[in-house]
């Protein structure tokens, strides 16, 4: 090749997209032309640097979350809605039983474990847990409010305004993902699971228009009811508050 | 639940017949690679997760179009790229950098390099993201297909429904922007070493 190859020729050459005779011509030229060799070297180094850009790995439960979201979209049945009259008493009893169990077990276990840690190290190593619980308390309370608002949304015949709920879901979605990852890292799988469970509904609400039709709203309401999401969130709120209280009690210690 | 042991071809054949668990095998096997593709396309973890979901939903609905003799992973990549393009077109462009939780997600084993290396890698990532962010979704897809997934120009044309010259020019523009964006970093690195 007697003329200098263009930048575009060099890019094609770098990716092996030139015809063989063109590629040979460029190689011959590069052997003789310092100016083009400098451009070629800089191009190759740039492409190598692009490879250095990292993609963060999703956390351990990623496949399960993807499947839950895909399954919901593709395979979830749309059964007849349970009325609140049917499931609220059952959910209420179950919630009371679960909260009572959680209070007893976490109180006994955590109090003794924390006291032992502090006694051994002189330091309360549960700072990160406290930070997570404090953040989760507000987050779950907001999620609970959102679910209640959705379940009680007016059953208008035409379009239903959900702009506020949609914006709220967007906020909850980004913070919820952060808390879910943190809960996973801290081994708090039960709370992570609750956050995973509400995420698909938040995703769909966040991606919906500001006004939805009656059928879309009913679909969201069915999912909240069928999966007992409000119940799960309320149970989690109780648990988080009990655990916060435990932490305060332990850090104050016996007088 | 016990996972079925199926290769892609067998899982696709069963999933075509409506076998939910067979499709789950494909989701479990390929969701991370689609996530990487989606992350490079969108630059945000949250958006990448949405694209992964869209990809598998669309793939399932188009499974009847998948030809048995083709490679499922390659076909799924094409679906993924197109989902990412649609997703990016449907949303306003975001300038925000990666969320802080990304650093949290990196496993300890990956935290080997020195602080300088990490800072440098972060600067590269930010520069590349800036350069990619200035590209249209189509240009971005063409470049990523060629650079990271080694698609041929013909394959890029087929996947994105482009003519050969349009695919090449998308790649040229992307590489030019990369060179501009990364030049200061390369100079810095050379000075340090």
C-alpha cells in the first residue's frame, strides 16, 4: 500500500475485517511508515484499554430473582381475586403468630449473642446491622403504605391516576435493591427474601404509565393479594422494629 | 427445587412445548451473560436487570422462531441486544454514574489490585461510559457486538437490520470516541510506568 491507510482502514484491520490483500498491504505499509505505526499502536492500546472496563457481577441470588420476574410475566396464573374479607383474618392470625415467634426467638438468641460479643471484644460489632435496620424500617413502612394505597385505589371505570404511586415505586425500587444486596451480604436472608418478593411488583408499577386502566390495576392488586405481599411486609416491619429494640437494649446493657 | 440437567438444545425443545422448568434451566444458565451484555449497553445495574427480564420474556415468546440447528446463546444475545436498544430508546438518557452498591457487589477476591489500579480502572470505566453514552443505542450495540462478542460485520447487520456500511460506520464512530475519551488516561499511565 503506497498511500497511508485511513483511521477507518486501521479499525477494520484491528478487528480482522479487511480483505486479506488489503490487510497485507496495511501490514507492509506499517513496516515502513513510523507515522502510521504510531497511530496503529495507539489504536491497539485503546482497544485493549476498553477491555479493562469492568462489569460488576450481580449477587448470589441473581438467577432466582430473574426467574421470579420472568415467571411472573410469563407463567403466573391470574386466579380470581381473594376478597380482603377472606384473607385478612387468616393473614392477621398468621402475622400475630409469626411476630410472636420472631420476638421470642430473636430476643433470646440475639441478646445473648450480642452480649457475648461485646463482653469478648468490648465493641458492639453490630453497627452495620443497626444501619441496615434503621434504613429498612423507613423503606418497609413506605412500601407498606404504597401497597395499601394500591389495594385501596378507587375502582374507576376508565383510567386510574397512579403517578404518585409510580414515582414512589421508582424510589423504593432503587433503594430496595441496595438494601437487598446489603441484607444478602449480612446473611439476613429472610429480609432479603421479602425485598425480593416485592421487587417485581415495584418494577411493573415503576414502568407503568401515570394513568392505568382498570384491568392493569386489578392485575397489580391480584398479585399483591395472591402473594400476600402486604402481610409479608407488615411482618417484616414488626421484625425490624423488634430487632432495633433488641439492639438498643443490648447496647445499653444491664445497669 | 432440583434443577433439570439438560443441554440448551434439549431445554429449548422442551420449553417450546410449554415446559416451564426447562425454560428455567435456560434462564439460570444464561442470565449472567445477558446481564453483562445489558450492563455494557445501559451502564446501570438497575437497567441491566430490567433488560435481562425483557430478554427472557421476549425470547420465550419468540421461541417458535428459533431454529433448532442454531446456537441458542448466540440467538439469545441477539434478542438481548435488541431488548437493550428498545429499552434505551424508551427511556430518557441518564447521565448518572454507577450506583454505589456496585462496589459493594464486587467479591473480596476481586479486590486484589492496588488502590492506584482500582482508581485507574474506575477512571477507564467512567471514560468508556462517557464515550458510550454519547453513542446512539444502535452504534453502541454495533460496537459492543464487534468488540466484546466478536460478531462479524455480517452478523451485526443481521442482528440490527443494518446495511454493511451503516454497521461499519457505527463501529468507526464508537472507536473514534473511545480514542478521544481514553487518550488522557493512556498518557497518564505511560507517564506512571
